[in-house]
C-alpha cells in the first residue's frame, strides 16, 4: 500500500465506519489480522455495535506493515458483498455513499413507525440486493426467533449501513408492491428532509438495538427439553409407563456397573428418571444377604419436595418404603428411625451432616447408595462436601466397613476460575476427587437421540441504553454528598471518610465501600467514652443513610423511580419511629425538603426506565405471538422482584400475566424470605394455572426445580458463573423456547460471553478426561484426596481454643453496655440468649411485625436498645418450649475485650470464639 492510499483511507474512514460491519469480512482477513485482534473486533461489536467495531478494525488495519494487506482488504469487501464500498475505495470517490446519508437519517427518524408498520419477510425478497447475504440470513433468523418488530429493527440497522446506491428506491418499490402505507412516508426520489411528520408526532418511542443474536450449536449444549406434561399426569406415573431412551441408559450404564459416577447431562434430558433407573437397579441387584439403603440429597427445599414426591410415587408401588426429612421438618421427625425403617431416604444435606456429627447416624456405611443432585456444589464447606469428608476419612483411614456407591448429577461441572483447558481439567478432577467418582458419564453414542429430545433454546443478548438524563439520581446524589460532608464534620480524624474521591453513587462498589466504613464506625474508639458513643452513633446514622440512598439509586436504575422513592420514604418513616435524635432529625429534614421534587421527577412519563420499556416490548410481542407463553424472569434481588411485580400489575397491558414471585427462604437485612408453603404454592400455581403466566425469581429457581412449562427465560441484569448460566438457561425447556439477557451494562454481556467460552472449555475438558486411562485417573484422584485430607486434618488440629475471658457486648450503634459473654447461653445449638436481670433492663420489647413459627420457635416480639435516642435492633423475643426469652444477633453488637479495651465487630456467631455454655430454663428469671 502506498503512503497516499493509507492517507486516503484515513481521510475517508468515517464513510467506512458508517457502512462496514467488519465481522462479515474477518474470515477473509485471516492472513493479516491476528486471532486475538479478530476476537477483540467481534467483542467490540457484541458490546458496543458495528460502528465501534469498524473503528477498531480500521485502527488495526492502518497499523499493518505487511505487503498485500490493502489488496486483501479490497478482495474481502468484494467477496462479502460490499460492492458500493469497494467501488468507492478503488476510485477514492464516496459521492454515491454520501448521497445516501439523507436517506439513512430519514430511516433512523422513521424507525419507530417502520417497526410498527413493516413485516420484513414480505419485502426481503425484493430488497435482497440492497443488503449483503449474511445480513439477509440474520434478519430472517431474528424474524423467526424474536418476531416481526425485532426483525424490522434489524432491517433498519442493515439498510442504514447499506452501500447500494439504489436501496432507497428499491425499498419504496417493495413497499408499494405490498401496499404498505409506510411507502407514503418514504420519499426516495424527493428531498428526504421534506417528509411528512404526522407519524413522528405520535407516541412512537425508539427502543434499543440488538447487538448480539447468538444461536448456539446443538452439539455444544447442556440445555433444555420440550417436555410439557399435563398437570394431572404425575412425573412418577409417566416414568413407570416409559421405556428408557438409549441416551438415558448410556448415562446410567457406569453407575449400574457399580462405579462411582458423575452424570453430566443437559437440564431437561430426564436426569431424575436416570436416577430412578439407577436406584431401582441398585436395590434389585445387591448381593444376597445385603439389604440396600439409598439416600438422595436435594440442595434446596423446593427440589427436596419435588424429588420426595417422585420417588415415593415410583417406588412405593414396587414395594419399597420411602421417607424424607428437610430442615423445615427435622424438628418433628426422628432421623434415626427414618433412616433405619426405610429403603430410600430423601434429605436436604445438612440433616445428615448434623446426624453424623451427633452420632444419630453412626457412619455412612448404613447406606449402600448416595445420590447427590446438583453435585457441582460439592466444594469447600458446602454440606455435600462435609458428607464426603466423612466418606473420604473412612476410605483413606482404612476402615473395614463397606462404603456406599456415590452418584452425582449435574448439568454443568463448571470450570471454576480456569483460564485454559489444563486448569479446567484440574478443576473437574478436584470435583471428581471430592465425590470419589472415577467416571464422568455424558452422552456420546446417542447424541442424535438426545438432540431430538432436548431442545436448544435460542440465546439472545439485548443491550439497552440507560436514561440519557437522570434528574432523580442528581437530586439523590446531592443528598448523599451533603450526608458525606456531615459525616466528615462529625469527626475530622476518621480516616475511612477521607477516601471518598472517585466513588460513583448508585453502584455496587460504593455499597461495598460504605459497608466497610459502617463497620469501622462501630469499632472506632476514643479515650473519652461519652464522646466515642456520640461520634460512633452519629457516624453510624450517616453511613446507614448513605447505604439506603445508594440502594434507592440501584432500584431506580433497574426499576421505576417511584419504587426507589417509596423505598426511601419507608426508611425515613422507620427512622422517625426509632430513636430520632438530632442527627436523624437533620438528615430527615434534608430528605423531606427534596421529597416533592423527587415525587415530581418520578411521576414524569419522560423519565420512564428504558429497560422497562424494552421489557414491556419483549413481553407484549411474545404473548401476542403465543398467548400460552410461560415466562421466568430472573432478577438479582428480592427488592427488584417486588418492584417488577408491582410494575407488571400496574401496567394495564401486562396485568393479564398475573405475576408471582419465587425467592429463597433465607433472611436478608431487608426481608425474611418466603416460607416453604408459599414456595410450593407459587410453583404449583405457575405449573398448573393458565392465569399465572410469569414467574419473577431470584437464584432459588436457577437450579434443580422442575419448571418444564417455561418457554421464555429473561435474565434481567442477571449473570453469574458458567454453572449459573447453564442452569438458568436450562429453565426454558419447552420447544421454541428462548433465553434473553436484557442489560444496559456492556460488562454483563462480556461476562456472559466469557461464560459461553468457559462452557465450551468445560465440554472439551470432559472429553479429554474421558480419554484418560482409568488407572491413571484414579491415581490422580487419590493424590488429590490425600492432599486435601492432610490440609483438612491440619486445620482441625489447629482449631482455636474457646476464649474463656469475659468480654463486653456493646450496642453497635450507641456503644451502651448490653451484657457480658459470661451471661450468654446457647439455645438448641444455634440460638443465643442472655441471662440475668441486668440485661432485661437494657432493652425494650415491641410486637413483632410478622409474628410466625420458625422451626423450633415462635417469633413474638422484637428487642431494641433501651436508650431513647438509639433504639437499635438487637434481635427478637421468642417463645421456645413455652418459655419467652430474648434471642440476640451478634451483628448488632460490638465486642470489647475487658482487659485490653480492643473492639471487634463479628458479623456471624461462628466468627466469635468465646466459651459456649448451653441454656437451661432454670437460669431465666
């Protein structure tokens, strides 16, 4: 390439950027661009669009020094179909392309009307010469998979980059041929600026563009099934009538031959049925004189309920006894008798961990087969791994007792933090070592049959633009800056508050920082204890308010501004009902001065969240095309689940969906979680009731729970690791199902791209391990097991001795003395109460806002610091065995060493190493 040609390409680069999608010519540029450069260009398109990708492509192109690259570039344009751009560069004359600019601008202005009026499939054959072949195929694919409006949006994107000088006229002729009224707006031969504007004055609103539409290849999938059973036909009944498929027998074969096996197969392929086959074969083929006993572990209570029902119905007809125990029922069920008197026991794993610890179950040798559902969780201190610690201790300790066979079931073994195949192989080996599994069973011989049964849902990434202006965030940010200044003024010497620069409000990073500052405030010390109490309480209040403001900004980013405002109003109502000292009064006045302005902003229709607009369009189009659609909408938090449920119910065009929420049972700082009966009701309603068409779920639904009816999965700013990706995508089991990631954050899409790469790496690693010699594999597992046991034993030997020194517990907000550790007693191995009259005087009791039975106790009240200007939440008042006692939570207190005066703020009881004395009812006066 000559210097003049290089200079010309730089000069006309804007025309190239606005016309070329470089990903369509990358395959022709192999001799000149490195593999990583091509990957970066593809990623730039995925995350930011073709314009940015073209800029990066030109940057790499103009850096090339090799001979022949310019001719190669021209040939690539010609091969890909960019005839107009090719001609313009050869002649260095872009006049024809420049003349198209007014038509491009017009079509962009008319895009909302175009999407509403045009069916691309009707006109594509007539305008096929105006776009390149690859674009034609992509538009057809989008129309098929996502509907007419999405296809029209894609067509606009392609036409506004077209380099064919006749595309405006061709488009008009095509529109006239199908009598489309949009042709009246399209003045291909006249002045584009003179177009009538009547349609533009209507309420057509531009929506986001789709940057990635990725259709995965079936052979790479670990995904779903299209089976959708009528509600009246039970799964177990169906299983008893079905003949196993060949791929199911292939998966079960190593386990039926007695080998410890991890079965890794797509969600929806019938792994539960495979486990029934293995279990039945095991019970029927044990040597004479040996009685089989099977334990099946389910990680979540809803999954436990489903599996208990399936196993009971299937095996009781065959004459076997089945029983189950979960955390929700353990208090009333004798574990020892259940294990002794039944052939098959369904458990949540912590039940067995506790029973092995207290000797209720003497050893794992009482079982002959253990099945771990979602076995990828067998790691670190997970209950699955604690069970396998006992197994491996028996195995490596030379025990003469027979050990049970071990089966693990999962859709994804994962790769952990692996960056390459070698590291992925090591990760999978560690999982196999944890489960003592010498075989990884996948479908290899019967892949065609598996592909016919397991539908591969289309994966769509949709990037939505954030609000262009955000007055709500501006006002709340002002309040946050004022609160930060107030905190700094309380005590200038508090170092943690000096690190405020470059922290963006409304982010997870700010949340993490404020939590650290909040903790530091609690243990801040001064010689003057009264002054320490005043400063700590004031800083505690400021950081609490900053955290709530940050939460509100996050809510407004993902939901409606009015939800965020309501969240703040509820918080300040709670503040008024508590201590409400001078600092709180000052902070409340500042907020109240802005409430009317925030209300006005939140009610302004122009401030509608673009993500909600896009979600509305997705739901509207999907249910228009298929009114029987069943949707799972995954979100990160319970607060967002509540906000989206409210938004759907308030929307007159979406109210027919009758949304339900499915969240976990665990307690958070904001919520007590769902009860088990509530979870069961929601799942049953979604599965059997045609009126309930959308389920808004947090991570509790992303693995294990059988939701076969779902045919649309929407990940709303929701992304995790490769296992979570496969599990959530696997919820869409019906044929024709789709999985859509909706986000305004390019990093989220990039993370999901990385997950897809890791999934490919995982599958390659499994194939590599399956090719290993079995003896070599077992030797590798034994080495890992011995190494892990050595570490485990070392840690057990170095367990800290309980600190018997007496310590103070101070209120975490005002630093008032609450009690001494010598007065703390342990109730039922997990709860903590305090004896003595002094403690009774240090708190006040208020009725519990949600009194209810929780396992082994009844929540009847809340206890708060007795200081009138504090009222810090210390815990609950509960009824345990007819005795009413206070139960405290350690995160509400600061621990002070009586001798040294050093203060700490443990967030969990297990982090607090003190002498634990069991509670006796006679100690409570």
